[in-house]
C-alpha cells in the first residue's frame, strides 16, 4: 500500500512563500501531483510532474498558480516538492499530494490512485 505524507504547510502573509514536501513509500516511478481544496469548493488541480526517465519530468500547472508555483521531484529521496511564491489569500486551502498509476503528468484527479491526507496552507491579507 502506497503512503503519501505531506509537510510544510502553515500560515503566511500575502506575498510570502512556502515549500510543501510529499514523501512517498514504495516505487518512485510514477507521475505525481498536487491538488488543493478550499472550504466549500471543489478539489482543484495545482501541479503535476512526470517521471524523469519517462519524458524528462514534464510539468503541468493550473492556470491560477502558473508563474508562482514550481513543482519538482527528488527521486533519490522519494519526495516531491511544491515551491509556492507570491502567495495570495485565494491560495488558502488544504493541499494534497497524489500519485498516479502511470508515469506521465496529468491534471485530472481521477488519474491519481493514491492520496495523502493533506496539509493546510493559510494566507492572510
């Protein structure tokens, strides 16, 4: 059973930065993604990254985070990161790490087989 554990969430003022980490048990040869869900809203795609040996580790980003967030992976550590800069109050949400059943990068939640329990990010104005 794959286990994903997120860390790095917290509270920050608008314009600040946070880095989220997600450590996965088991194999590292899967596409990984970050999603978020704000209170009362549907889960939203944030970013995803493919397996590096698959296609060089291609990345996808949600429109609302392009240019501010960066996803990366360190396969030696079985860890995926989400660097979040210039945070805005609308970025406030629970952020979830997810692992696909394949190697490519995808934006649909239905393409992901395993999910972490989430980490809260709160951005104040």
